[in-house]
C-alpha cells in the first residue's frame, strides 16, 4: 500500500509513514484508538496552522529543476566520467592577429626603395660621371702624348684654341698660303713635308708624360674638374730659341751656294727656288730646335659639365703653357 500523504510505499502494519511520518489509518494495532486520537489532534493542529499561514501569506511556488545526466552518451557536459570531481581546464584564449606586421613591412619597403633611389642618384651616378671624366682625361692625354690625334678628335685648350689632326692641317695650310701669297710661289711637296714635320714634332713633344690627379677631382653642381700633371716641351723656352736664330746668315749661305744656278734663272724662277728650297731648311731647323728644347712640368685642368646625366668635356685649361697665342708666338 502507499502513504496517503507522500505516496511512498508502506506496510499495512506501519502505524506511521516512515518517509513523512503521517499516520496509517489502515494499521490494525492495539493502540488504534490512541493513534486515531493522536492523528486527529495532529491533523487538527496542522489544519489550523495551515489556515493561519494561508491567511497571513501565500505559500511560495514550488521551484522546478531540470536534471541531466552528465555521464549520458549524448550529453554535452565536459565532466570526465573517470574523474567527475576534477577541475575543468579552460580553453587557451585565441591570439589576436598582429595587424601591425603588414604596416611595418610596407613602411620598411618604402624606406628601402627611398634608400636605394638616394644611393643610386647621389652616389652611383655621380661616381660614374667622375669615372667618365677621369677616363676622358686619361684617353685625351694618351692620344696627345702618342701623337695619335684622329680627325674626329678635338681637344679645346684655354679660350678657343683647339687641336686635332684637322686643326694641324689647317695651320699648315694657312702658313703655306701666307708664303705663296707673299712670294707668289706655289709650295712644293718638299716645303709641305717640312712644314708638316715641324708641326708634328711640336705635337710629339707637347706631352711626354702625364699623371691624372684623381685626388684633385672637384664638383660644384653640374660642373666638374680634375687636374693633370703634365711633363712636356717648355713652350716659353722654345719661343726664346726660335727668336735667337739668325735666319739671315742661313739665307746668305744658301744664296752663295746656289749663285751660279740662280744666274741662269729669271726672278720668278729664282724666287720659287728659294721658297721651296730655303724655307724647308728653315722649318727643318725649327723641328730640330723643338726636339732639343728642354721639358718642364705644368698643370692642365680638365673641365666638364653634366648634360642629360652625361659627362661632357668642355675645356682643357693649360694655364697659359699652351694656347693659341703661345703657338703663334713661336713662329
């Protein structure tokens, strides 16, 4: 049978419910009368208290709880069946992405590119232009010292004086034209050879040795310069030697040696003979003096400008040791 109050299963002989203590009306004991009186009293008292309580306050609602078995196969619980009292280990927090890494990488790339551009424009290009000027100075001096001046090469000295094979030929033609105009004589091949030999002898002695002074390299904006230490003919000493020559004695000796032949010539023929025979001797004498003149040390300065990022040689300043006036004064 079951208790009428709590519903628990009880025995027919139990006077009271073992679970809630309620009396069992069906119990057949010798104390039935006493039990009934007690139950009655208890019930009456309980009813009175209950009525009083209900009149004073309303009984609270019964709370309900949902129960889930943490050890069930389909349970979402994280409890370990083998050790249900173990403290659960919390999941490690997820690391936030390092957003600053790409930003730093971009900045580093920009700085690197700017650094490369600076090095290229401020160091590499000027360095190449410097090397180009030094190389040009070296090649120019090498060509002049060896007398290998091609027609397409042109070296400009001081203010306007230029030197190339074409310039030398032009100077020779001007000298021969002056002779022909003064004496009315066409220059012979012998005279032309003597004049050409004199000019090239001067060219061969102009630069005997040289040293490009790299330490003297300077740059001011787009203008560059470098000094070259030159050993060559002393033009001033050569000019002095030329002026000391007594050409009148040389002319008299030539006429005395050829007087009989001249007696058979007319004036035009005699004048042509003197021009084409005496003048070659004079120019050969000049060639000899050029070869005998001592050398001296001087400084030449090569100037260049940067045009369209290219080094362009603009002038060679010999500081007066080689100029148009100095060459003209020799002859």
